[in-house]
C-alpha cells in the first residue's frame, strides 16, 4: 500500500480516517483495510479520541468499492490475495457495526460496493446532494457482499432487492428513504461541520450534540424529496416476488400500464446483468432478512469462496473493466437456472 493511500489524523478529540486515492475514486485495497482496522482498534483505548470521521479525498467519491483490478489479477493468476481481501474486508465491515465510539461516515460522491461496507455500520451515515450510492456487483458477475445481505434486507419494502438486482445508483434523499443514510446535508457545509465536531464539549453527551450540530447546518434526517416516495409501492409490487423471472415479468406487465423511466431502466440493467449473480443476490437478501449480522457475513464469506470456483466474476470484470467491450459471455442463461440448479450451485443460500 502506498503510505498515503490512507491519511490518519487526530485533531481536538476527532480521529480522521481519509481514503486518499482520488484518481481511483478512493477504491479500497488490502493495505487500506488492514491499516483502517488496526487504527480503529487502537483508537478504542485512546482516550484522546472521542469520535471517528471517515471520508474520501477529492470531490468525486467517498469510496467507489474495492480495488477490482487487484482482485482480477489475483483470480487470473490462481492466487489467494482476493480471498484474503474478502475475509479481512468483511471482518472490518462487521467490526464497524459494533464500534464503541461514534463513527461518522461522510457519504459525499460515489459510494459503491466496498464503500458501503465501511459506511453502513456507521453511527452516522451523512449523505449530500452529490451522493451516488449503489451496489452494482451483478453487472460484473458477482453479488452485493460487504454485508449487503444484511443492510439491503433491511431497506423498507423491497427497495434493497431492487437495488441489489439492478445496481441502480441513488441520491441522498433516496438513501435516506431507503434506510441507507441517516442525514443529508449540503456538501458545501462539510468542512464547517468537521470544525464544529472538533469544538464539541466532550464532557457532555455526544449524540445530542452531534444531532444539534447537524440540524444547525441544515441537515435533514427525514426524506422530503425522495423518488422512492413515488415509486416505492410499484417497486415492492414487482421486487417482492420469489424469482428473478417473476420479477422481470411483473416489470414488463407494469411497463404496459405505467410506462415510466425507472421500469425501463430496471429492465435494461437486468437484461445485461449476470443471471446467476441476480439469482444469488435475490436469494441472499431474502435469507438475510432473518439472519443476524454475523450470520450474514459468514454466509457471504462462504459464498464468496465458493463463487470463485463457479461464478462469473472474472468474466464480468474482463468485459466491463479490463477490455471494456461491455459484452460479457455469461456462463449461465436465465433458462438454465431452475430451482434444482440453483440449489446445486448456491448451497450456502439454501441452508437457512
């Protein structure tokens, strides 16, 4: 890891962790995972640190996921680095959910994949008008990991399934509506917000002070302009169904009655995404609704290890990121994925 990939600072009671790969949209690699985890553990017993703020450098991204090219090289070479990355990344993601000090994630710009992993367990998930949040893994033949089976399963209605199957990117207000953010603030207020955190009276209760500061800077904790307020019922009507095929049929039928942009966009994305990845994602989120956080991460790690043997991750990365021909040759077609075939290919998802 480049020594500057992660900037770690302490200032007036606030521990700052800044992802510092702006030209790579702050994609997170194994070295960053390890240093971030070690830093958070050290700060638990550091009395000078009262709260933690995690952000991304530059104005484009908080974190646009894991370092896909490094994972691709490891998989192509038959190495184990990609599995090591998943294991340690998931451990960090789970740790954040139970972190004993306030953990604030500034979700400014792109928040994708691994960026969701280091933010969804935060005490305060603060989005902005520049937030573009997504779990786009099915487009590259993978499934929404980093706890996706947990946090997507806990979105209202079937919004999490919709986001997982399509990979659709949403803005701050929809993230708030979908229980994927806690506050939305104007991005031009972030620097002043950080200064206000550093001026808090740490002898007093922090949650009340943090909430008051956020409101003073115009942040809102209730969605008042979310597109999901309009489309949520239709999304639930389609994405609450049991199989991907049923969901697509419902979308097609609904498009004849209510021809709207979100429906055509969903159908277009699903026509290109890996059928196997979508089937796994649907089942994973359905199962995740009744699992604990630890059970979700355990299921995802087992599936990730299994996925490297039969999944379509390498082909998806090749087509969309390496060669950029945008023509993945998926191993499985929708017609091949019967219930029995899915049971055989995804045993981890049928143990629950």
